[in-house]
C-alpha cells in the first residue's frame, strides 16, 4: 500500500488501487488529533500547498483563510490554535529530512508568503517545513499573475498532464521570474517565467510547481505525483513504454495508450502519436524503443505473424537478455499461439473485455504507477 499525504490539496477523484490518500495538516496531534498528519517519514508521497495557515495546519482552507489577520482569528476561535501551540516547526522539519533521505516523492506548491506580524514575524512558508524550499521561493522572485496559455513544457516530465489540466480549467496563478541555481524548470509561461521544476535535495529530487486552481487539476497533481518513481540508483529510471503492435489492432492500442496516460504513465510510445510527416519511420521507431524502459508487445492472430512486430520483439528480447532485467511485457489482445520464447513469461490477458480494468491495474503495478 502506497501512502500519500496531501496538505492544502484535496483529492476528490476515484479511488486508486493500492494507494491510500490522506488529506491532513501539519499541526501537533495534541492540538487536533483528527486533522494532524502522521510523521512525514511514514508517507511515500507528500504534497504541500501552504496557501494559508489553515491550509498547512489543518490540511484544507478554513473560514479565516482569506483574512489578513488569520492567525489572530484562529487563536480567538480556539486558544490551542495559536501558531506556537499548534505547530512544531523543528519537529516537522526533522520528519521531512528523514522522508527525503528515505526517497519519498515530495511536491511543494508555489504560494504567496502571506507575511503577518503576530507576536513576531510569521509567514505561511513555514508550512513548507523545508528551509531550502522556503529560501528558494523567496530568492527566485515569485510573481502573482493570471493566465491560461503556457510556453514550453518538458514532454518527459511526469507532470505534463497536470500542466495540460491547468490550461483547461482555472489556469495558473504563480510563477518564478528568476529561479536561482539548483532548479531545473519543466514548464514555462509564454514570456519565459517558470511554472515549475525540480529542485536537488541531497541525493533525491523535489518538485516545486504552480498550485492547482481547480478540483480537476488537484486530482491530476496527485496522480502525476504518484507517477514519479522513487529514487533508486540501483535501477534504471522508468522512461516509458513502447507499444509494439500491428495496424489491425490499432483501436485497442489507442484506447490502451489513452488509459495508461490517464493513470499517470509518463510516456506511452505509439507510432502515430510520435512520427511526423517527413520523419524516417525506422529511425523514429528505433528512437522510441531506446527511450522506453519497457517494450509491450500486443499479441493477436495478426500481430504474431507481422514482420515488423517480430523485428521489434527480437530487439527487445536481445536487450532483456543483455541487461538481465525485464524489458518485454506480453499483452494478449486475442487468443493466439504464443511465440515459443514468450511461453514462459506471464502475460497481461486483455482478451476478455470484462476483465479489462482488472488487467489494466496489473499492468499499472508493473509500471509502478499504482
């Protein structure tokens, strides 16, 4: 079971198999046990959006979130909600250090600092519980804007679908005009400001992104965050899946590609989606296979005899033998006589329409998506 903590971001989508999502805050359990998160190192994925004090203390917006004296209103509501009583910054920072060292995926949303003089200088960036991130945002010139259009987006980023969802509904609101060293941008506004990117944190990578502005975008942010592979230097990073098939099976393959991407698979290589007019067919397919971690072979009565599929399968099997790692994923689309060297492999059986969702789930687990 993968555990996900969302702080200041609410997931309202369908349940994700093998994933437990908790929308909680960073307050002390002794102040509000129901709304307090467990220690941060207990989570595989952490998403933090400190849009207001209520966002990061209790996990969601509160009735005073948009008020300039939010801290005072919270204390008057409940004396235990005083920021010094409700929040142990040092303890949560230590938990975050352990979570990062363990390789947890951590995503921070850009937010305005909302500075407030309340028995001393305070700001909502306390909710990042990571001094490096808070300092980074301060020094990178945060801009408050309102836009829908986007400029360049890294197609290999795990958050491509998130940025696409932002452009459809709600748009984007925050960007960095001058990111400092240590930040690698993955999306930009048309004028070149950064909408998000990766930040190096010791031996792992964190993510700093413009915040969601709609429920759909929030849901996609969670799904895409799950698609970020946990850092493991002993294994090759998952870059994508190549769908080897014959043209007769194209309708099934198109639907499969759509569903895989909808569930957060970063890159699904399909010839019609990748090859432009004028490209060399052989060169582009070879490139697609090299950039893909897995080669999925769609098996049907037509495909097992197709010369092109045989060639792609031969290349994939040679890579599997040379690397000693699983490369070839057989996907049975219709009952047929399997090639001899595939008979010993466990295959995903898509031959029965009523089993499609269950088999898709098994494939996603192999791809470490859920």
